[in-house]
């Protein structure tokens, strides 16, 4: 038989067994190989040179310090000394004729390149809400509802009284016949509505002139913010004035020309974060043209009350002609002074020789619209997205336009953003730098009982990419008539921005010459108030019965009664209607009474017969009226009334806190009207007008007090 061929075996007697028996030999061999490799590599490492030892380096440092501190000026002076002149020429001069300033070279600013200035948003938002009447232009052959009621009241009062039978004997004794019994003007004086006295006119109108327009009821919100013109101007100077050769005063100053206002209705969630609110962008163009909207054309603009230097054309929008309301709340800001206060302060500081600031002060003696609202012939303005200046074409405005101009430190007068007062010689304004100018808008598109927040941002002309010349119409045509700074004067990041902007302009076919600030901080919540006023008055305590036998305890046998002043706002008449009403616990304050109102433009009081007061308020409790002291100077506890209004809110009205409402809207107690008596027995007192007790109260055309005694 043939012997079997050996086969490769992986079993215990084959390769596997061999590896198991000799594995330590393989590991030892690998370790010896690595040791030899490391030894060989270490022998080839470069050694540290002997010249680089710490001692050598310290010696070199010491030699360098010695060399630096060695004075070598003597050797250098020989090289710099000029060679002597053999025959010097001597010139006699007079040193006093040479001024040092002529020999000193001018100090030039640094040649830094232009960067994009940082833009600062408006600051410190303030909001004021009210319901008031504004004076609008009257329509032809149309009477306002308040005028119709006024004429009806006059006709009713001036109707001739019925003629009673005449006693002939009494007529002969007084020396007059039946014809003389026809009412004379002196007898009908009592039938004329009473006009405001001078002091009352000052209280109700604030000293402003009231036109004869048609009163229109409006819900009003005035949103005001500060424009940091001083801070923005300094930023422009730091960013753009590094190279005087490329600096242009007109171009390189803050030029504000537009604004954006957003409003959010937060009635359902007042505590929501600003980022979660639904913001609605208000139409800035409509806000600027508000006086000319159909159906709400103002009769005239209210005179400007704030510091004239703080008025910025196109952004400080005019205040509507509000009637019988505090216009200062709409016009002013807590950080901007009123013009009257500035004039009074300057008169106090300067003395009696100060120039007369009478008529002729812009913004103080009449309507003061910015030119964007229109001038005869149509002014020029620019709007974002239109590529350049475009005519606005607004109607003419009473009072004349205000000079255009943004804030600037470069020139004098109001046009450059510096304000002041008229001088006695030229009639212009003395320079006075200010920190802020006012952004002010009036929002009529709001609802009563709703809560709102506002925010704003401003638009400035880009000084590194200003608008095209007016001849180009703002379009991207072949005309390169621009006022752009040279590209070599710009920082690299500005060049990159303008290159990207150029691509966008070509795509949209319009020039983008503006930059926007960030959004401002959000305003506080403003609520459009319900114009109904309820004021607590005198309380008559409940009638008490005799004391219980054997005790001092008395039991009330009636209900306390309170006199409440109800002042309703009538949207149809655009006026307050007031009446006093006596209430008890459990009473619902819906009643009819002769309401007293003040005509918003004629400024006369008259009655509205059987006026329906629908307050929906429910009287919960009545307190007060108890006798506090005895004797002749007895004092009663002030009254207090607890009410639940139509919306379910609990109201606590106190007599002491409501005195201002009583003084403004309370009932008028007229003094007796004196009618001449031809009988020779002297003047008589008209019946029903009281006696001498009323002598200190109001009389027609005189001075006195209005309200409860």
C-alpha cells in the first residue's frame, strides 16, 4: 500500500498546537525588535547646541540691554552737523511781525475710511388715550346734531310767554298800558344760554382758540417717542468724518424721512410677550395725511405746544383740534419741554429786557404743518420703494409750512436740528443744541375697551448710498448723477454691502437709498377708556326711629340716599351730558332727566330735555352722611357709593375723590337775574332764583364758581 500523504493540520497536533507552544518566543522577538528600532531613532535625534544654554542666553540679553542704554548721540551729531558757511548772509527781521499761528501747520483729521454708522431706534414710548370731540370742516347747508338741539332749546326758551289778563287799575297806577307788556330784551335775558366766563374758558379750553367747525366724536391714541438726534449725529461724525475730503455736510448727517408704526391688540392676553403678539403695520402715509382723509377733515390743526426745536418735519405729526380736552396730554412728552415753559424760564433768567415773544413764533401762534402735508404747488418728498423724490401734492395748509431739515450739528437755525427762540434783530432762532426730537402719531382706528401696545422704527437716508438726483426720477437709468462717496473712501465691509445692494437694485429696478433702525421697545398697555363718568356726592343717612325703650339703640326705618353725578358721552352730539340722580341701594341707574351739556364750539351751557341716561350700573351699597361733630359748624361724613357697572366691574366712588368731576360737570346754580321795574319800587328778583345766598354764585357773563356748593 502507498503511504498517505501528509496534510496540513490545524488541530492540536498541527499549526494550532505549534502556535500555542511557541507563542512566547514570538512575543519576545517582537519586543526585541521594537527596542532596537527605538534605540536607532534616538541615536539620530539632534542634540541641543552648546550655544543655546541658559547661561549663554542670559549673557546675550545682558549685552543687548547694555547696547540699548549706551548713548551714541555724540557720534550721530557729528554726522548730522551741517558744514560751516564761510561767508554767511545775515538778514535782519522783526520777530514780532511773524505770528506763531502762521508758522504752525494745521492739524488734519485722520484719514480713516468711511463705515456704516450705527442707527439708533426711538426711545421711551409714551401712549395716551382719550375719547373726545375734534373740530372738522362743516359741510354746506348741514347742521351738526348738537347745533340742531341747541336751536331747539333756544326756540323753546325764547317762545313768548302766555299773556295773562291785565288789571287796568294796576296798569294805570304804574303808568303803562298793555303794549308795554310785550317781553323786552332785558326781560328775556333769563332765557339765553349762559356762556363761559373768562376763567371757565381758560379751564375748559386751556387758553386755546376754538373754531366754529363741526364737532365729531373720536377715539384717540397719541403714540410718542424720543428720536435721539444728538447721539445719532455724533455717531455719524465718528463714522463718516474721518476724511474731510470725502465729507459732505448735507449728505453726511442724519436725515430722517420715514417711520414705521406697528400696533398689537392685547385685549385677550395682556401679559403676552412682544414676540408672540400679532403686530399690525399702520399706514405711515395715511397717518401723515390724516387731516385730509374723507369724513375726518380737520378744520384746523392745533397750535404746537412743545419746544419748537424738538419738532421734526414729517415725524412730529400735528395734534388734532381736540375740543374741551387737555391737548397737552396728546402733544407733549415727559422728556420734552413745552414752549411756554421755556419762554417763562428764559424770561425769569434773563429779566425784563428779553425780546417780546409775541405773534410770529412758528408753531405757537397757529397751525404748524410740516411741508409733507402739502403746500401750494405741492412739495417734494421721498418714500421707500419709489426710488427717489416724488411730489406729494397735498392741499394747502393754514398757517404755512415749517422749514424742512433734519438734525445736524453743522449749521444754525431750526433747519439743522438746533432750536432756540426768536432773536430781537433778525427774527430767526438762536442756536441751541437739543438731545431729542419727537416722533408723534395720532391713531383714530381704535376701539373702546380694547387694550393696545405700540412700537416704532425709523428710516434714514443712507449716507454711503444716497438717492439719485431729482432729474433721474429715482430710476436706474443711464444717468449716473449721484452724490455717492468715492469707492476708495469706503471700508471693505461697506463696499461688499453696496455690491450686494446693487444686485438687488438691478433685480427690482429701483434704487434703495435708505436704511432702517431696529424696532423700538414696546410701549405700555393703553386702554381706550369708557367715557361714562359716575361721581359720588352728598349722602343722606337713613331715617331712624325712636330709641328702643331702655336702650340708646335706634333702628333705621328707611334707606340712605346718595346724590350721584352721571356724565354720559354722546357720540352723536360729541359732547358730555351731565345730570344729578338720587339713588338708593338696589337701584339701577337708568333714568331720564334734563341733561346739561356744554356746546363744544359755541361754549355755552344748555339743557337737553328728557335725556335718556343708560348706564347699566347697579347700586350695591351707600355709606356716609353721618354727623361727625355737633354745634353750628357740624360736619358730615363724606359719601361713598359701591356700584357694579354694565360689564360687571365693582366700582367704589368716594365724594372726596370725585370733587374734580363735580366742579367740572356739576349743576350750575345761577344767581338771580335782575329785571328793571319801571314802577319806581326798585329791582325785583326773578322768582325761583334764590335770594342773597346766591350772590357769590355764577351770573351770566360774570365770574364765579361752577359745581356743587
